[in-house]
């Protein structure tokens, strides 16, 4: 059992992105915080082929483990692989992220996406308050919302407020709108456990809850605000996250406007518009990629 771990849920199309993430962990993980990667069982051979895990472990002298989503599902309360296989991928991956602690038996973890990577040295102090409680990523979201309005993308704020309203209603909360992301997320197992109790009282499973309101980030944040199972120590995002290509393009032109924080230790470059790390077997048809390049240029 490791008290705090790094965790990434991935799948075959993101194998090269995971390799980049792993390289950054090897370079910047000063305290050798254990890293666990979870992939679907059917994708396991792809990851073992593209990523030299044995060589990485030998040179890194830290824990790097690859597990399967199925292992996590079977460690959950009332496990059902049938439900896992029948659930849409984008919802299933949220469940896997939120339930990984059942298998890994950690107190808290940093949930990383495949398209993220570290750019600075980090230690446990980046994720845990001096009292030992995990920080909570929790802010007003103004960095993204302000620039989206400025550049003519009002729908970003509209969707943000709409999704927040649904989740706040779920917990009968009024007041300020909070952003509990973006990834990577610092999560306490105690909050996910408390959410399970919340859902059990309504005779609902986490599969059903995330299908109904698919935002594991908001579920975590609102559960924490509702029950305050742990002290709340809010911080800004850990990584600069480029949600949209127009956002990345803007900050490339104006790097001086990037948010700066003592907690900022990495970047997220969304995989759906960055094609540079897409493996050959997952390449899109030429016409599709050509059209995307044209749109990106203009």
C-alpha cells in the first residue's frame, strides 16, 4: 500500500503520449512517487510493445506498474465486467479514474491524463498540504472563461455554468461557481468513498451517476463541498491546460499571459487536436487529417 501515488488511465491510441508522460516522470519525480498506469486488457500488448517498461524501471529505480481496467472493476463494490464493457468509453474511463483507489489501496492520488506531462521537478509537497491533507484544485475558472469571451467563444462559459448548475442542484448547493480542474486532479480516497455512500443512499451506482451527469471532476468537488470529509486547501491548476487549439495558439503568441503559480509543474496538450503523438495504427484518413490542418492554419 502506497499512501500517495501517480495514476494514469489510458488506451491504445494514446500509447505514445503515455510514453512522453513517463519520460517526464522519470526526469522530474524527485521523490520517486509510485506511478500506476491502467489500460484495457485488450490494449495491454500494445503498451508493452511501445513502452520499454523494464528498461525504464532499471534506470529510474522507482515503482512503475501497469495494470488493467478490469482489475480495477473487479476490486470495486459489486463488480461487474459486463457493465464496464457495455458502458460508453468516455464514461467508463471516468469510473476507472474515480475507483482506482479500491484496487491500489492508496489514501490519495494524482489522476493524470495521457496527454499531460511534467515540465518541472516535483515532490509530495506539490500535492499535499503541510498537515498531510491533499490539496483541492478549486478556483473560479477565470483563466479559461475570460479568454474564451475575449476571443469570441461565449459557449465555453455558457456550458461551464450550465454543467455547474446541474451538479450544484444534485447536492442542493447555492452560491459561487467553482472549477475543480483541469487535470491532473489531486483526489482523496475519502471523498470518493463518501460519494459512494451518497449514491448508496439514493440506490444509485457510480456507473449510473456518471452516465446521468458525466463529470467525475464535478462529482468529486461537489461531494467535498457538501460533506467536507477532509479540510479544503484550495489551489490553482497544477498544469497549463490547452483545452482548445485556439487557446494554445493565443498563448503561443502571448506567452507572457500564461498563468503562473508555484504549483504549476506541467502541461496538458489535448490529444484530439494534437496529432504529433498519434501512433501509426491510429492515424486518421488522409482527407480528415488534411482538413484538420487547413482549419488549424486558418
